[in-house]
């Protein structure tokens, strides 16, 4: 079993920045992809950004150019630098890791960290 622990959430004014970090309990080399998702009240969980083991990145249109995802294989962490934050970025942010299985992939999730952006 793998644990993912997020940190770095909090409250910030619009235009500000936050940096989220996700620490995995085991080597992240085993994961085909890691990323961040978010869920706002009354909405479905949505993809924010992902990075693959081959360092390919993908961003939601709403955050492209403002957020940057990175992974540190030596520290077993994946980070999300969030700049120019907007009130609509307010949500619980979840770290995700995808592990390849014989059939498909298996998802691990962190417990979530709250990000609140005030106008």
C-alpha cells in the first residue's frame, strides 16, 4: 500500500501564489503518472495537472500558464506551483498516483488539502 501526503494548502488573496507538495511513501518511479485533481463544493473532481514517468505534462485549460507541475524522483514528491490564483481555483486539491497493473491502472489518492482564494 502507498500513502500520499499533501501539504501546502491554505488561504491566499486573488493574484497570490501557493505551492502544493505530495510526498509518496514509496519510490515514485513505480507510477506511470502522478498528478493533482481538485474538487470544489457541488462539483465533480477534475484534473488539474499530471506528469508522466516520461516527464510529459498535461494541464487543464483553466490553469495552463499559471500552474506548473514537477516531480522530484529523489525525494519521491510531486509539486504544484500555483501562481496568479483566482477565486475559482478554490477547492480541495488531491494528489493522485497511477500504478500500472496487469489490466489497466490503479489509482492512489491523498487525503486532500484545502486551497481557498479570496477576492
